[in-house]
């Protein structure tokens, strides 16, 4: 029998707000978290803007023990900050400063993804040591580099760190599926609960902001935005006529998924319900490549979720799109229109959270799902900024793009992500009505 899966906790570390309350305030205000970074200019990047969460060491040490903090990569830190907030938000009793005193939670696990991983550790710790090793006398053996190098570099470090702080006894694993990573992690956690392997799962994604992560994208012509170095808050323009490449960013988003029975037994506050989820690939055929999606794969992914849920497309209140501020935006809109089969005048509201936070890569889908769930629970729609001048190819659905925040009683919010490698993910959230 199909289990009902609800969301009972949220955690966010975003470029425009650390913590869900700050993230919500920034979203409602249409406030960008994109800024210019002198380091990128010094490195001769074409794109010199990006989204970096406004964390500082003092704030981090209020949550994490200092001994642990210094053993973690940037992505690990973001993941744990978001997961700890999510756990507390869900009603879990947690003292992150003394986390090792808590018992193992055998009924909960984590699927926490990461797109590229500990590039900061590779550049700042591993590379200098290896350069020194190359210069030393042959045959003396590898220069000691510390026992923390491997845990900080491995892609699974984000889930390992979350599992450690939350004491999770269920499956604790990481996925990596490019820009679809965070959304896919939530799909995998949903499946895990559906199969009866856990009562609750922490799911999401994290990504660091080291220049080493962004350098490869900067080297790909016209992939990153390079025209707004002097006006960074205008750089991310999903669905806008001036879209000229995505703005790189990082952070973390975490959702706690739980069976309805478990949530009710705990007396947890329910944020919303996740009623359907799916991931697929376009097979890198029919226009699909390593960097572009097969539009048929995108359409099939969205349709599968709608058909599985039994929800009529005209009941969908809001689309939180992938919408990156690139030339792929019009193609994405075309796929939404084909999948929903609705005329332009009945097309749902559609927004891009990336307009304010940039593209957080492995964390993108997760942070955008936090935004989707929070809007459902609190009855608002955040604006899609920098879209006053609509891309001419999507002008027919221009009235569906919110330019200002608005209060709204949302019923269903659908979220999709599409990533390098022609991979797709889609989730459908429903407002919790207490039934």
C-alpha cells in the first residue's frame, strides 16, 4: 500500500539568507544574494559574481563544536548547518554541541547529495602538499597530509557529516547527479520511505563556493553570466530578455521526509505533503547531450509525476522551475507547456528561485524545494526578479511570472530540476490540510 509522505522539517543555507526565517524574508523581499568577488577578478574570471552564503566563523561555532568545524570542508559545514536546523525544525531533540551523547535514531537515514565536492580541500590542502612532495628527494615516501584529507574530499562527506551529527542509523548515503542532485536526493528518500526501509529521511544537497568549483564553468563559453560584474544583483535573469548565463553559487538545503503515521505519532508539525516524485534521463538522444536535455525526457518526467499523482494540471498553483538564466529557459517553458497541456491563459504561476540565489549546483534543487515547501506552508509566492523584460520566446506566459511577492493560498506546487548528463527530476508537493 502506498505510504503518505509528509515534510516535517526544513533547513536552509542560502546566498540570500542563512536559516529558513532569513531565507523566507529574503525571498518575500525579492532580495538577491549575488555579489561581486574580488578573488574572481584577480583570477581573471569572465564571470566575477556569485552567490556565497553569509556565514561567519562565530555563527558557525554557535552550532558546531570547534574541533569538528576544522575537520570539515565548506560543503560539509553547509550540509550540517542546514540539517541541524531541519532536525530542530522537525521537533527533534538535538544538542549539536554535544551530539555524541544522543542515541542512534535507527528509524531515520539521509540522502544528501553534492555536485562537485571538496574542491576547497583539494586546492588549499592537498595540492600544496603534493607540490612539496614532488620537489622532495625520491623514495622518501608520501609527505604526511593529515587524516582529515580523505573524509573532506570524498563526495559522500556531506551525508556522512549529517549522519554523524544527527545520529542516523538508517541508510546514510550521497548521490551526485549534476544540477538534479538535490531533487534526486529527495526522490530517493521518498522511495526509501515508500519501500518501508525507514520512517523518516533527511534529504537534500550541499555545494561549496570555492573558485575551483566554478572555474570549469567559467571556461565554457557563454555558460556563466559575465555581463553584470558591475551590477551583480541583476546577473541572474531567468526568463528575462537579458539572460546571458547562470550565476554560480553554493549552500545547502535539507528537508525531513516522514511517513504520516510517524509524524502524527511524534506530534510533529506537518509543513506539506510530497505526493509524487520521479527521475529519468533523456538518454542523450534527440537533442539531449552532456549539457542539454532531451526535451522529450523533460516532458515525460513531468507528465509521469502528474499522472502518478492523479492531480489535474489545472489544479497546480505554482511551478518552481529549474530556469537557470540561460538559453535553455525558453526550451524548459516549452516542455512545461507540452507536459501540462494548458493554454497560456491557464498556465500556473512560474518562478525561479535562482533569480535571487544563483545556481547552487548540487544544492540547487534542495534549496528550491525548501522554498517550494515554505511557500505552501506560509501562503505566499516569491517573485522571480530580473524578469520585467520577458524573453520574447516565452512572452505568451508572461502574465504567469510573479514580479512581486504575493499572498496566496497554494494547493499544489510542482518542482523540477534538469542536469548535465541529460538527467531530470520532478516533485509534486501538496498543501497540508490536516487530513
